[in-house]
C-alpha cells in the first residue's frame, strides 16, 4: 500500500491478522484507494460490518467510525444508521455467509427499498472464520468441512439476485481484477441508492486446502482462467458457463431512494397534524 494511504488505516494494528494469501487485504487496499481518489473525508464515512474474516476489513483496520454488529445483521444496523444520519456515506463490508446466508433477507429487502448504502460482499465461498463450512456461495459438488462428500446445493448468483431485488447498482469482480474492482467501488460509492458489489476473494486456508489450491496465487490464477465478462456472455452456452465467474456490471439505473421517500412521508404527516 502506498505510504499516503496509511492515513486511512489504524497503523498501530498493522500488519493485519489476515491469513497469508487472503484476499481481504486486497479489498482493504482498494477501498482505501477508492476513498482517496474520490477525495472523501473518512469522518464522513460510517462503516458497518458483521462477523467473519472480511468484517475485519473495516473493523478494526479502517480509521473511521465503525459499527461492528452481530452476525448477519450489518445491513439492518446500516439501515438505522442511514435513516438517522442521511448525510453520511454508509458502507457495509461483510462476507458471503454473513450477508447472503443468515443476513439474506436483510440484503434483498434493503435492495428492494433502495436505501442509500454501499455494500461490498466479500465472497470466499465458505464460512472462513469458523472453519470452512458450506455457505450459500459454495460451488456445487465442492467439499467443505460440512459437506465432505460434496455440496449438493447450487450457489446463489448473488449479484444477479440483488439486481433483481431492486438495487440501482450491482456488479461482480474478483481480487484478480484490481483495476476494474477499484473503479466499481468508486462508482458504487457515488451512486445514490442501494449499490452492491460481489467480490470473489481467495481463501487458501479454509477453502483452498479443501480443493487443492493451498496458495493465494493459485486461486487468483483460477479467477483469471474462469472469469467471463458479462459483455461476452453470448459467446458461451449455459453449460459452458456452469463453472465460470461472470464479472462486470449487472445493472445500473435510477429509482427513488428510501430515506428521501421516508422523509417525504414524515413531512406530509407533520404538515397534516
């Protein structure tokens, strides 16, 4: 990380506790780069997170106000923060198990409401912090600590799910696509409404060792080999896309934002009473 970006970090806590080869450090790095290039004041950002490896990205490492909440409830807490502090940039950073598993309903309803928060979902395919259990993002037939003979379920297509639920911005990138991902973070933070990025991130400790990819670089090579840009989907059959990662912007649009709509309702009630 460049020296001038250290002002965005709690340097007394460095180096991080992330495992060797983990992608969370890359996400933290790109988040700081995006904030710096957007010239945002960290005092104007409130980060909200849950429980898991990626939850350590904002808490404790980002030098700004952070709400570290219970597992799966970060978007619910972030909704309360945004309603009470609409002038703040509210950012949720958490994992696939946290946001699409136990917090799945919060995710889709926040997208439906179109509340003005930015969500970075770090997808490492498993519940990494607690030992590598199967999550809603675990690939089909993959062995995990709780599916030792293979996962019988198909994973969520999380970025598409959020787009269908009503978000105004939804994208998917991997930690291999660093420049695309940084651009997407900047776009999401500038977007008015519910903006979402699914970030495929390497976890050599809890996921990689189960599938024979014990080094972070091994998983990054897989990201490079298996990624298909959404612009090129017509070149592939549905069967050919089965084990691919579709990257790119799923949707960008404009819709009425929840907090502004809520304030209009409150104003109308006050005028009538």
